């Protein structure tokens, strides 16, 4: 049995036309690190608040160990919570902040002292116990918040964008700290972020949210390698898209298949076909190719694939470890913002054809197994 089960959970805020959480079904396994990833307004915080008990569902069931928890107040759910803003008590010392969840639970003073010391040691703050929050850096304050969430040994730790106020270097350091804590403590963690690289760094599984629903729930690797739809392909990692027509339809659930698509100007391309949905013959589909899978050549004959799109070089930018090449596909019409015919490629320095100049004609190639059709 899963530790947490959301079953057909809805949340309608009064006066809002659409549901913030829209028929959510989600199982959280004991011990896992699960991240809720999605754009702003997609329902991540609401889901976390429903779990913590700060919001009540409009419909549906939320269970902990198989027992319904909708009527349990937050402090009886045994969940530690860390928010984006540090939300430490400014007049209390570090030690008093961390002791707070134990004091309200009426734990005896000697035990509090012991547990506070242990929690602060876990986050490497055992030497700053007498400081006030305003005498700490942002990263240290967030460590205190983490210690406060861990001190009563909760079943679950819930974190809502806890690192978003930190600069990049510190954020990446804290991500490794959180990974270490998860590994050492074995506690179940549910983490909210809109940052895909943070989600990929931290998580056993990621739930990709969009408009109050989960688009896909899988390991970071699976989401990247086998996105279920264009939304996931675009949200996780970089992606190029092009509207095409599928030559021959596919049943859903047919397993991994390769098929042919036709571009608007009649070129034929081969690609993997997504089988999470049924696609009819000649269906309008989207071809997706990640920029690191594109090959660039000035002559199609030198590409290591017969899949080739002609393009004009718009820009070439040196990014240190790779070149970012921007090109406009030629002979193809745009079919909306998501599949504008401007593509980009990440090319390793050794693979860049010599002497490229902006405005020249190119071929962009890709292997069928490196492309997806949805
Ligand atoms: P996220 O954390 O993914 O940014 P939220 O869960 O905060 O998303 O919000 C989901 C939707 O619910 C948004 O449209 C937001 O405007 C709305 N919403 C969130 N909190 C409230 C609230 N207290 N009252 C009314 N609407 C809300
Ligand atoms: Mg939020």
C-alpha cells in the first residue's frame, strides 16, 4: 500500500472559474523523493497544502496508510513543512526555532535539547544555535527551517520551493544537502519546484503538473527520454517542434514503434511514434527533437541519417562546452507558437562544420530513434 493516496481529489477556490486541483490521482510511496514540477499556477502548492492539511479538498479522498486524513488537523498529520519564505520566528534563536514543534507537542525539556542538537547537527548548524534568524545567511536560514521540519521525526517532509530565494550556486549546494538528508534519514519527501533541473537533481519520481492535473509521473530519466506528450517534452529539457502529418495511424499501447510523417512541404521523415494515445491515419501530429540530438551539415550527404530538414543559419553562439546554433526551417509554415519553424541545436565543438556564416543554408539531421511524434 502506498504511504499517501490522493483519489479523485478536486480543489475549487471560491470565486475561481477553474479548479486549482482537477481530479488528482497520486500515490506517494514510503521513503521516496517525489517532486511536483510545473509552471506557476498549475496547482503544486495547493496539492501540498491539501496534503499538509492547511486546505481541505472540495471532493475526493486523501489517505495516509490507507486511512482517510481529510478531517485531521495539520499538527496531527506528522508532516514537517518547509516554505519558500523561511518563515522562522524572528525573535527566537536558532535553537528556539527548531525546538518550537517539540514545545507545542509538550515534549520534556531534556529531550527537546537532545533532539534540537541532533537536528541542527544534521544540517551542519550546531555551532550557530544562539543566533537570531537575521544574523544568518539565506542558505543558513533555510537549513534552520529544514531542521525545524525534521526535528519531530515526521513521516513526511513537504517542501514548497524552499530554495527559490537563493542564488544559483547556493541553491545547487542545498540541493545536494537535501539529497544527502533524504538518503541518510530515509524520510519520505515531497518537494515542489518550477525548476526542471532542480526536479531532475533531487527526485526519484517527478509529477509534471499542468492546469491542476498531472501530465506524467515517472523518473526524471523516463520523463526526459520518453515524454508522454508535447507539454512534458517542452517542460523538461529543451525541445524543437514541428507540425506534421502521420502517414499511418497507430493504436495506443502498441509499444515502441517507428513510423513516417510528412512535413507541410512534402518531405518524409522517420521518427518514434508515441503510443500513449491513438493516432489516426493522416492525423495532425507534432514532431519533437531535442537540440542535443540534431546533427548539422552543409551537405545532406554527409549526415549520418536520411532524416533531413533544410534550414537557414540565423545565429551561432559559443556557450563554452557547446555551440548553440539557431536556424529557421525553410519551406515550412508555422502552426502556432509551440512549433515555430525556428529550431536550435546544441553542437559539441568537434562536430561543428568549419566556416559557417549567418544566412547560409544548412541541413539539420536526426536519427529516427532520437525523435518523437505525438
Ligand atoms: P502553483 O503552486 O503551481 O503555482 P497554486 O496551487 O498556488 O499553483 O495555484 C493554483 C491555482 O489556484 C492558481 O490559478 C491560483 O491562482 C489559484 N489559487 C491558489 N491559491 C488560491 C486562493 N487562496 N484563493 C483563490 N485561488 C487560489
Ligand atoms: Mg506555488
